[in-house]
C-alpha cells in the first residue's frame, strides 16, 4: 500500500511517517516503478507500535531498540540465552509502559476534577 493509505490506517501524518523512515524506525518494503513508497502489513504494524510508544514518552532510540528485539524474536533460531535476554528487554519496556500509563491515569483524573470544578462554577446555582 502507498503512504497515504498507511497514514490513514495508522493515524500518523505523511511527514511523521517520512521522519520515521529517515530515522530508520520503519523502512518501506519496496518502491513502485514511479518511486512511490510501498508498505506491507508488517510495516503498518511497526508504525503502530511506534505510534503507541510516542505518547508514553519513549525516545526514538528506545523505539528502535524494542523493534530490534521483537524483530530478532520473530526471526527465531535463537539460543535460549539470547531469547531470554530479548524477552527481558521487552519486559523492561512493558514495565516502563505500565508505569507511564499509571502516570497518565493520574493526570487524567486531575484534569477531570478540574473540568468538574469549572462546570460547577458555571452552573446556574452558583
């Protein structure tokens, strides 16, 4: 699929997708004869991982590291020790993601309380 369809499916801008290509996070699987970037479902899945990591504060290097770990796991043919090390890396990202989600929940609860306070001030009974 072309970049426009990928952008629509991932809810990322064309500029962001190109930036991720420039930084080596996601590379189009092919190019058309006219030079258009062509992406596969696997490329879309990678972009989706990146899109989900971004609001949690992960850096591009962390995104690259996680994608590398998952790529190596998916490739198979690993010694038990390599597999265990990769799984531990991924567990670290899962722990970090869970911690960030909890922080965001706290921020959201505070924002909802603030909005409720403002609504109460605006109610006719005030």
